[in-house]
């Protein structure tokens, strides 16, 4: 063993002692294992640079292995560890009973089985389509998209197909408020549209004069979140819908904030023509990270013929079948979508029922308003619903976030939306108790009272401290290197 290796092991031991580092298995008690070429003695058919005569494997006892993974789990903060108030991202606790439902052996059906042999599966999908349609005020729903952003893209492609079918392919613009989720801009651009950015008015809502100026015969759609990214309800939503429809455009609903409306208002009743559902935000399924998740899309009747294929329908006699919509945009995901995520969505909605969903939205709004009333940072826009955006004022929002980690809680979303200086975008969700909210407020307020020098050096108590996030994103290191490797 070289001096460099000794130094690496010394550093690892020091970090383990301080509870700040856990070595990889490849760094622990390695034993060299010779590789047998086989009875016939033939060389490997692989190129020489892809073969080796021996390799090093960790020689660990069962307790050592268990403790390794336990320590790793303790180094990570997740929604099962504590509150995760990321505004807009909606990272809420997923009830474990949905995992039990998804693990039922009868649910493990092969997607290539005949329709006759999977009637229970098709019935669940049909009922989920119906649930989501009634919740959103939509006439038809597809369950295929594998994530919310994929749902956005599907909604945009459905809108494009609708306009093309009506001989209005010249519509090449999608209007997006400047406070919208970044995926709205990306989905519109990916769908082939020019993106027209729409400024907010002094109250943080859609500027009607700016909207009127942006609308034209080239408008394909306006993408809107309601409540918006500031947690504010668009009070002029019916007028907005009328303005968009008057020029022949469609109104698209980003379902990110639907959990503020459950059981109380429906996008379809406001005049929206197409919407996607973020089932991880609203119905407590795992956060897909682009997939494997689910981002169903709902539409009004006149857009239903353009939905992806297949969809599920019934003959009214307890028999279910797959069918292809008349002018479908085609298939956007294998088979029927991410089946087990959809099972969890169905289970959550069915367990809560009408009263439970209505209660969930009430608690989401109550929790956000309670937390905002307890923190000492300024909240410039109100009244809000399930989330709010505070301003860190003279402090740097990113520094505030780093320091909150030292108080044992996850920070809110920072620096966005940009219309609030040093934004702290916070969404406690409906699942958190008053005690948890009080603990969150105490962390906010403790950081608010601290000096910049303290914040700039934070976090002090986490496994990883300040990392160069820009370099990590632009120049990722895709293979593991020990310190000794780097020195060589």
C-alpha cells in the first residue's frame, strides 16, 4: 500500500469518526479475487481493454454491510425524515398504504395479455380516467404520459393537432406568464411554438392589458397555473378564458397547484380546455423526476379525438376495452402508462373520497397561511392559497437555504419566481402538523436573525457542505475516483 493510500484511509477514518463521511464499499477491506477463465481455457471474446484477470471485492461481515447502508440512509434528508417545503415542487409525504396496494400480486399483470383476461386492470384505468375527469371538470382523460412535464408536452401536441385539423396550422405562438414553471416554456418550444412571455401586474396576477396585446390570430394557447406560482388565484380567470377563446386559442391548465382547489373549484368550469395532472403533487404518488411517474392529461369534448392511443372505454355492461381515438396524436408511452403509479393514484383518491380530497385542499391552504404568519420574512403578495413566496430581503436566499439545513429542516425553493427579490418559495403541503410548522417557522426566524458571515459559511453540520453546483452540472465526474487516483 502506498503512502497516498495510507492518507486516504486516514482521512476516511477521521470522517467516519466525525459522522461526516461513509466510505464506499469499494474502499473497504478489499480482497483480490482471481478470475477463472473457464474449463476450456479459452480467452475472453471481449477486447483486452474490457477484460481483467482479477478484481478487488469488499470482504465484509453482515453487520458491517448493514451498518454501511444504515449510515448512508442517515446521511440523506428525505420526506420520511421531516418537512420538505419546496414551493411549486410539492414534495409531500406519500402514505405507505398505496405501496401495499401496488404490491398486491394480482396487480402484476403482463401488459401483453388479452383484454378479456385483464378486465380488472382496464376497469381500474377506466375508473381513474373518470375520477380525474370529474376532479378537473374535463370530459376525457389519457393516462399515458409518464410525468407532469410529459403531460405538458402531450397537451401541447393535442392542441397543435386540433388546430391543424381545423385548418389553422398558422397558429404558431403559445403565451406563457413570466412566473410560470420552466417546463411550460420548454414544452411549448419543444412542441414547435414561439413562446410569448407575459408579464404580471402589480398584484402578481395576469396583466389583462398585456394579455390583450399578446393575443392574435397566431395564438395557439395560453398556458396558465391557477392559483399561480405566487399562490395567488387568478380572479379574472373567466375574462381571461373569454379573451383567449375569442381569438380562437385554447386555454391550458398546468395542474401543479391543483391541490389548492380539490373539491372546491375545477379548471374545466373556469374555461380551461386542456390540463395535465401532477399526480405526485396532488395525489401523493412518488415524485417521478421525469419518469417513472404519471402525468395524465384531461381535455374537453372537442379535443378528445386527438388524445393518445389507446384509451379505455366501457360498453356499459361491465366490459372494458381499449380503443384508438379518431384523430389520435399516436402513442406516447408503452402500453397503458406507468401502471403501478396509476394504481397508487387510484388508491389515494378512492381512500380519501370527496370529503377527504376537500379536506386535503383546506389543510394545504391553512398550513401555508399559518406558516407565513409565523415567519419574520416579508411575504409581499397575498392572499395566497397552498403556497407563498417570501423575500429574504438583504440576505441571500441561497445562503438562507444552506443555513436552514443546520437547523435540521429542508429549505424552501429559492431565487424563483424572480418577481420576488431573493425569493423563498414555500409549500408545507397538507400533511404537516402544527408542531412541524412551528419547527419550520423557528428555523426560518433563527436564520433571519443571523449575520451574513454565519450564513455564508453554512451549512456546518451536513455530510456535504458547499459544493460547486455549476461545475457539477456542466462537468460531471461520471466515474468514482479516490484521492489517490487523483494524485496519480
